[in-house]
C-alpha cells in the first residue's frame, strides 16, 4: 500500500495569518495588544533584564519546573 501523493490541507489553515515567524508574531502582539512574550534566555537581554524577567515570572506563575530540581 502506498501513501497518497498529496498532503491533506486543513480548511482552517486559510484562516491563519501568513505570518509564521515567531518574532513577527511577538512584535505584533506587543504593538497591537500589549502582550509581551519574553524568554529569560534571550541573548538580547543583559543580566539585569534577565533577572527581572525571572522574578516577574516567578511572582506571577511560581517557579519553573527546571528550578524544582
């Protein structure tokens, strides 16, 4: 038995925006909705900024699983 040569295309796919780059989505989320998505491991942050992101995350959501060791 052989697999079909064409892939099934979900009808909902046409409703998603063409923007698939995560950085573009995060930028637009900040500009349009005030939603900020930051990884504490982002190389663009200095030590103080990383620490601030970690503290905010822990205050709002508790410690991360990796921190429970």
